[in-house]
């Protein structure tokens, strides 16, 4: 069953954050991740205010999504985001097709 990373990110240093965005897609690809939405137009309809950037990444399974997050490759990329962006990352399992 598919799984998704859902991330909301507010960036304080775009130059440093770009180091993360150059590296992280390598980890996503290694674990079969496909970026479905990244930084496009968005609007908060309920809840917290709209973050600067929202991202949705699809994986073929929950296990792959979790393994990607914990991988050394992703954690190395994540280090470039530390201190220059406030990120909320949630992994959620999809529903079985009807």
C-alpha cells in the first residue's frame, strides 16, 4: 500500500536550504519516492497558517517511506536543513484502492 511524506516547511535561510534540496531527492529516488507536490501555490483552509512550502512525496510502501527518512543519505541531506528551516514531516499510509 502506498505511503506519503507530507511536509510543511518555513525557511529562514534559502541559500543554505538549497543545499538540502540538492541532496534530498537522491534519497527519495533510492527508495522509490516520487515528488507529487513541492512548493507550489497553497492556501490553509483550516488549522495553522500556510507554510512557505508544502511537499508531498509518494512511496510504494510505508516501510520504504520510513526507511528513506532514517537512511544515512537522507539524514545527511537533512543536516543541511537544520537551523535554517522549521519543518514538520509526517509519514502517512494510503488507503487500499476500492
